[in-house]
């Protein structure tokens, strides 16, 4: 079997210059879309905090 060449990939994240509130809205919308598309059980919602640059995902326990 012939050797395969290693591929080096580099990625650059392109982020538009958005106000923190708009960025938070977009992140929340993205997480909501992912959860819905993947049928996450118990998913209630999420909240992104721009001042902390992190968010919380809420899951309902069954």
C-alpha cells in the first residue's frame, strides 16, 4: 500500500466586527439551531454573556 501524503491545513476564523449584543444573539441562534437540528433531548435554551465571552446551555432533566 503506498504511503499517503500528510495534509497540513490551516484555518483562519473570520469574525465580523459586531457589537457584543449582536454577537451574543448570533451565538444563541446558532446553538438553538444546532440543538433543534440534532434533536437534543431536554434542550431548553442558551444564554451567551458577551462580557464574560462564554455562555450557558440549559438542559431539562428527565
